[in-house]
């Protein structure tokens, strides 16, 4: 039985928990995380979900995704999910999410990393992941169109690929001195 910590709309723990699979109580929110690993060529490491996995069975997805369980913060959840799903240790000490999306029942933190990874060395979690490979942005867009990739909004995929080399929303610093 997995428990999730619950938060206020301002992302403050409210001292309550919920059991995975139960509805999120009214006025409460939970944290999910995604990790997108890019290589130096600008490709994203993607994973294919197992055919027996509930939700988006057999479809391709971004590198890692999962829920923060009770006791996790966003960073530790992202590190744990990456270790569990891919057998890959990442260190997010001092790293903040590159992007946080708000959804109906919580907060979705996206960590964008550039790291050279040999997919053949990864230890995939049998219950969740059947395969991994590198894919370019345009390939992921075609896979969404073809129904092979989880149907993320293409604007999000564009933003993830853009943000991997940028922090914030500006393309340059203010040089007016004001």
C-alpha cells in the first residue's frame, strides 16, 4: 500500500496522506515528477511502458515519471523513480525543477538533465518499462501523431526540448541597467 503526502494549493504539506488509487480529497493536492534526460545531440531518452501496465499500456513516454510517496520531496521522488524505473542513479542536490505544471489534483515537476547514457546498461523495472531508446523531437512528434507515444500536448514537448538549454522565459538578460 503506497501513501502520498497531501498539500494545500500553495504546496504546503497539510499533514494528511492518501492511499494510491483513492480519489484525491477535495482541497488537497499531491506531487508527481517527470525526469527528461537529453544527450549532447539533443535527443531525449524515452521509455516504452509494459503492455500489462495500467494506463497508456505499451506506449512510449518521456524518460521517467511517477508519484512522490509519503516522505518524499520532489527531488527525492525524481531520484527514486529514475533509480527504480531505469536503474540509473542521478543526483539532484541543489537542482530545482525546470518546469512545474499544475493539474487538477496536484503539481507536476519536470527535471531536465543532459547526460550521456548507454541504454544497454540500464536495469529496467520489469513491472513498468519494456524498453528505452533515444529519440529526437521530430520523431516524438510523429510518434504522438501515430498513437505510439502518450498523447502529450505537442506544445509541452516543444517546451521540454527548448527548456533543456534554457532557464526561465527570457532569451537574453536585461542590459538597460534600469
